[in-house]
C-alpha cells in the first residue's frame, strides 16, 4: 500500500524531461497518468529512485487532424478521447477503446501515451494502434524519431523507446472513405484487463471489397499482437460472415495466451475468435455507413 | 529523505506543507489536513472510496502523489455543503437511502457531483457507467442511482428556476 | 398524537445516521486520532505451511522511527502467543514455531508513522523452512496427511463430527424410495470484503488504568469479554468502542491477531497503537466464508413428493476453528437444509477439517451456514424436478410446508414460526409473468438461443437464539435494550447490538416511537460502547431485529405500564380505567380525557404517585423463545452468450417476507444489498489458492466485487407473515437475499441448458467454466 521512497522531479518541457532521462537512465520512471506506475510502486514492484512528472509539460495534449494524420499528444487523457466529438465521429474505434480502459475515474488521469509506453500486452490501446497502423513519435537527446507501431512493441513491458526517450505523440493515418473500425473487449467486470479483446479496422473499395484490414489483439500473447495471417485472409475479398469467421479463426490461432484466473488458454483463444468476428462485423457496419 | 514543499487548495482553503514525494494524496488529505471524510478501501486503485475532485475531474486520490497536487484545487466531501446548505447530491443520498454503512459514500458522491456537472440529465445506464469505478457492498447500487437521479432533478429544477426568476 | 407525528412502525423514516455520513463526518476506526499515537503493521508469511527457523528484527529495529518489533517469542512470555477462538479452539496470535497459512501474522512493527511501519515490515528478515501444504480437505483426512495442528492432543486434521436428524428413518426411506437423486456440490471460499477493512486503535491509559479499544467490531461486548479472558484485565477496566463501521457482514465478528497484538503493544508502551490492515491483508488473512464440500441426496415418489434428504458435508475450516457458530452448532444452522419443504425425514452429517488456510467459516452475510443449506436444497429440488420432467415451480408447490402446518417441526428439529410459501411463490410468478417467460424460452430455444428461468424458495433461520440451545463460548445469545425517557419527553435508547450500516439508529427509534407514542425525532439510539450499552451479543446472522428489537419493544412496554400508573394519577382514575389508544392513555369511554407520553414523562419527575419510584426507564434482556424464519420466493431470468460463456441477468424479482416491516425503505435497501452479495458468489467471487497454498485472489484485481454495471436493477416485492412469538411480529431480513439469490441464479443457468442434459454447475459460474460446458454440449459459438 505504501510506495518506497524516491526523489521527485517535475519538468516543464520535453527537453528537460529528456535531459533528466539521459542523466538518470533506469534510475528514473516517467510519471504521466500514473495509473499503472503508482499501483506498481505501491506494491513495490517498481522502485525507481527518481520519478519525473511530465504532467505540466505544455503542448503534449493536442488532439487534431492535420496533414493527413490524426495526431494525439502523449498526455491526452483517456477521458478526453472518450468525450471528443472528433474521435466519436471519425475514429469510433478509439472511442470504443477508451471506453473500456479501466474505469471512468482512472480514465480522468490515464494517458494515451502512457497506455502505449508501458508496453503491457494487457493494455487496450496497443491493439487498436496496431490495427490502425499508427506511428509513435519519440524525442531523445539526439532529436525526434518516428517509430512504426509494428516495431514499437518488443517484449512484455519492453518497447522500442530508449531509456532516454520520451513518447510525445501518436499519429494515425486519417481514415479513408468507406472505412471503419471497432474495438471489442470481453472482461470479467468493469475495470479488469481483457480476457480477450480485438481491434478491427476495414477499408473497402468502390465495389465493396476489402482493401485494407487491420486486426490487433489484447492480452493474448507476450506482447500486443497483430493478426497478420487473419488480415491476409480478408484482403481483396467481399466481406461476409463466413469470411470473417475464417479470419477470426486465423487470428485465434495466432494467439498464445497464458492460462490464468481469467481462464485457460484455449478458452481465451475461443473468446478471441468471438471478439475478432464481432469486431469485424461492427467495423464493416461502420465502413458501410461511411461510404 | 527529500521533502518537497507543496501548496494545495482544498475546499477553497489553501494549505502549505512539506511532504515526502511518496506521500499519497489520500494520506495527505486524511492525515495531514485531517479531512477524514475521504476513505481508503483497497490497495489496487479498484474501489474508489478515495475519490476526490481534482481540478474539476473526479480521481482516485490513492493513486496520485500529494506532490502532484501542488498549486491545484481539490474538492472533497467536506466541501460539498455550503453555508449550511447540503449539496443536492448529499440531499439525494439522504432522501433516497443511497447509503447504508456510509463508507463508500463520500467517493460515490464526488463522482456523482462531477457527473452531474457534465451531464445534467443522465440515464440510468449512464449513471451506472459513471459510478463503475466506485464499489459499494451495502446498497446494491439501486438507491445510489435513485439518489443521483434525485439530485439531477433538483439541480435541473433550480437551474430553470434561476433563469428568468424574480 | 398521531401516527403521522410519531412515525413509528411501517414508516419509511429518513435515516437519522445519515447527516454525518453525507458530510464525511462519520468516525470510522481509521479516523480516530489520539496524541502520541503509534502505528502498527504486520509481517506476514509467504508460505502456507513452514517452520520458522529464525526471525531477525535487528535491521527493522534500527530504522529511525521504529519503536518496537514484537514476535511470538515475546508474546509467549506473556502467555499471549495463543488465544481462544469463539469455537472453543485456539489460534496463534503470533507463531513461535510454525506458520499454518499464507499471509499469517508472523511479527508486528510499531513505528511513529504508517509509512515507516510499512518500510520496517520489509526490513524484518524471517527464515522459513517450507513444509508441505495441506490444501485439500479430503487429502487432509488421510492417515498420512501432515498434521496442521500438532499442538492438539488428537494429531489428525479432523476437528469435529456433527449430526442432526434421524439417520435410521432416513436411510430406510432411501432404501425403499421410488426415485433417488444425488449430487456433489462445492461452495467455494469467499470473502466479505466490506469496503472498510479491519483495524483498531488500542489505548492503555496508565493514569486511569483503563484500556480503551476502538475496534471494527460487530459484537463489542463479546469482544470485551474475550479480551478480558485473554489479557486477565477485568472487564470494567476494558472499554471496547465500535464507532462507525464500514460494513461487517460477519467479517468483523472474529478476534483477529492484529487486535490482540495492538492491545499487547499499548499495554507495553502505554501509548495509543493504531493498526489498520490494508486490503491485501484483509483478503488474504481474515476470516473467509463457505468452503463446504457437499454430497446431497433426495428421496422421492415418482409423482414428485419429496420423502427424505440426506446430506454429508466436509467443512474446510482452515488452520484454526475460528468460525463464530453457537457452541452446539459447529456447522451452524446448516440443518435447516430441509428448507421450505415438508418431508418425512432427513439426516445431516458434517465433518470439520483443518487445512493450511486462514481460519474462519463465519461471515459473508450469512454467519450460520444457512446459505450452504439453502443452496443445497434449492439445487436438489431442481435436480429432482429435472429427473422427473417436472416444472420447478410445480414441484415446489407440491412440496411446500402449508400455512396450516405452522408452527412446523422440521425433521432436523427446528420449529418454524410462521410462513406462507405458496403465496410468496405465486406472487413472484404472477409478477414476473412466468408462463409468458416459459413461452419465450421455448421460442428462443428453437432458434438456438440460451435463456433460463430459475426459482428459489428459501426459508431463512435467524435471531439466534434461545438460551436453552444457543451460546457462544458459553455466553447465551440474548440481547438487550435500555430505554430512558427524560422529563421533556426525549428518549435515549441503548442497545446491545451493533450496526454496520443496517440503520439501527433509525429502526430502533421507530420501535420506541411506536410503543411510546413519542415522535421518532425525539429518540436517540446509542450502541457500540461497552461502557454504556447494555450487554449484547452483537449484530450478525440477521439477529438484531429478532433479539434486540424484541428487547426494545418489551422494555418500551415496561415503560408504558409504569406510564399507565402515572397517567392514572394525573387523570385521577384507576389504571384499569385507562386504555392505550392512538398513542395516549385514554379514559375508557371518554377518549378526550387522555395523557400523552410527553405529559407522563414530565410527571414522572415532577408529579408521580406516592410510593412509585420516580423516573421513567426500563431495560430488557430478551431471551428469544425461538428463532424467526423469514422466507422468500425469487425468480431470475438469464441469457447466455454462446460466444463467451457470459451470463447476463436480464431480470431478477425478489419477493421477501420478513414479517412486520419496521422501515420499508431500509428493508428494501437491505434486500438490494443482499441480492448483490448473492449474485457475486454465484458469478464472480472465489478465493483461489495455487498448489503451494498461496492465495491468488488477494486483491480486488482478482477478487471480483460487482460494480454498478454488472449489478442488475433489482426488483423487489413483499408478503407479510408476522412471527407469532416476536413482540413486533418482525423477523430480520439482511441475510435472506444473500441466501436466496445464488440458487435462483444457478437454477436459471442450469435451466437454460437443461435441454442439453446439464443438471448442475458449481458456483461461481464464470464465463470460462460455462463456455467449457457449452463446448462439451456442442453449442459454443
């Protein structure tokens, strides 16, 4: 219940944060929403010597479409995403995702950047970002770099961020016409991590065939998973329940869930299949409504 | 051991203190400021008994360090009553039997206050979703929903009464 | 004086305790702050079973701000390493040789603030030699099982054997019966998890030589007596105060080692010692509920008439028998398991077993095993219905104890006071539209959809209990009330029970208001302070209204009888010329000549008849002549998601009968809460251990309390069948829904799948468990 002692540094710019990270390395942890970090510190599973509070850094909470990209600042709170008319109307998959992260109180503090930077396969945004082919922008002492989402998740709790880098922005290609996405999460109760969750994104051509498909999976492997084999099944095809069932089966086969209190591995695989199938149907509905 | 000076405004009053960085905001409120209406019910950010309104948003104060609150404003349950007048949410909980042991109640009410500030006419489903971060063991939630609906009605009535009133 | 002014029985009076709670001005134990107070935190075992080789407290002691570290060795010198349990067993306060459950208390640190205390706990070094855990009660009974309690004379893990009913008659009926159904049922461990955890502030003041303990206690007097026995300090020098309690549900009945260690520490250091457990400690070490392995059989005629019930239970009690059952009932009131049904015979056998898990068995809103009993019979009745192809409502109507049979002597010896089961069930079925639901189910089934309707018709047994049968550690289970009417007609009532949210400050005031004709706002109810409240056995097992409620009514009636004499004096008539009517003593035949209780109260101090003692007060220690038997009929409608195994409760209707209703608003609130605590174990909650005896569900991340989203909008209704022996006809209600809801839910889920041959599913019915069944039956999506 009580965290271990640490030194507290509040920064007012990205540069300041980066400079401290460069200095302190693994001795320091970045505090944004704190809704993953602080619980870990209370159980002393994380015992950083330094906590760098970036909450007052200006200019990291933008949420806008610009130059063909939806740009989400790292400090955008989940509750902001949940309430944003832009997101609700044009990126409902992100609205779906935000709505099922933890609970409404946690969402008032939890940040989108934090949800990705934590590298937890059980967090919800990674699957959605994978399905949307997002990019992560990181700033370090050597400057800024853009990391494709497929390269971002490396291992359990390990991302491509260097110890001296700060995640500053997430970029998502603006949705083309005739596209839609959905995120479906099956959890034991509100506030839990997923038993299985799936993000599905589809783009259709004028003839209604699938030209783009993204499927991301939550809490079903050692890191957030993109179901590439399942996506391949869909490309070029006219959508149908039968097609979606096949894709869902392929996606389920690609998972490697652990057996735990949420259920045995084969059960989670079955639920993954259900979630992918239902997410694809919902994505299709939205894509067709977007024509 | 490092101590950090902080200045926090709670229920309209400004306090200064020197605290350890690791001091949780809920302990600052309860043990340093002696405002014991905010409660602790778990250690995994699950129960919401510690909910306060921080810069306008309801948050779980057990998962915030007091140092983060430097220079900010907090509203706790003790700040709901003004000049001897109960807040409509407090009134609603009393009228509709929205509490039994009272332990989850402060946190539940703060969440309700924030909800109604944003959504003055929530449906039952919206209310239940809004309080899904606050656990109650006694009431089974039915009367909590009624309490919040009561408060919503009362606040809407006084809002319309205010408009064009004498 | 009118009923509207008095607002007594039957009025939904707004709660008198609420003003402080809605302002955040309650005083819970962690709100108590005393000058010089120190903080205690506890070092706990990471092993379920281990020998302690060495405890090194030197690093902890050396930390700035650490005042003391207490181990079992030190307590043993004061004869406090062990303490008696409420079941006549004994329990370690701190171990000297071995630990016997994961998270068991091993040492305690005392420090100047709670953060330092938490750091110091981590600095205590304990060297353990792990021993094989004993986790399966069946394995625990085998001759080669490691003994959990080598401190006992009997070296087996068998604690006790208990039987009720007529074995010979039951066996004979089973032999000749036309139909026999049998089922194994397991009701797993669960934890009350009230939102406030347990704790105390123990303060020994050398100036007054008095020990005061603020404690999360549901039974402050019983606890005071236990503390006196354990410490040797006489009771008048111990004051136990239960301030505001954030939920009890039975979890605040046991005496936890933390309380005793804190008490020892304050006697040693002569400073206030605060101990507040955190949630992990609460879930991992405090008293659990249930953990019954049941084998049940019903014998019946082919036409559905039940003839006999036979049940064998293995009760997993953990490492110490620290349940809080009445002493003659180590399996509580489990033998009420013949339920609402008339049958010729029954036989029940329960064996208690030690395992290396936390002690308990009490709690979770049904202290005395009635949940287990009702779950058993309600499942068996549905299983019998399934065997015979009968509708579950029909088989219940066929077997109910009929209204004319009350008072009813059950085959296991209980005398049910009153009931009307057919009326309650009929009301429930009519209100929910049962026939329409069955039609809908048939349609959906044809489309491959899984919809179920479940019924539970339970009889509860509360209000322990009559002195001829009931005691805890020898103390009889009466309860008490003391009422004092002051000259200006204001009243202070003190009772021996202890609210943890049930609204006693309001309902007991209403009882007195009704009996004395004094408006309820002039009546204050106090309890929880052993220095001032009369001796009582506390609040659990829904006993407050049946016992202390009765005591309150009887004490009030004593006052009324004295008031009659004063009224007669004032009106200059004979007491026999007066009748108590419309809240005043009125002259018979001339009702406009009357005296209200307010007027009488003033006269009791200023103008009383010569020879009569002045003042106006009375007390009553009420020894109930019997228990009371609330009952109900619940109907649950569920839909099952074939793609995930999730159960959705579409609708739940609870018809409850708790006899006379004192405050309908409070009763309804109790039912909502109880239903939620019935749904939770049915679908969500379970304490799980791994093969090492480590608890895996030790936080709210994995011990799943339902939120407002999972909880349905409960629908409630009532029938009223007063108790003939209770002064108010009231029966108690808090635990009924916790007992009635789980079988209604399970029966509904099984009903959804019965056409596929499913007959029983153990709780909790998690999505994973249900999905597996759907797969086996070929209907998983």
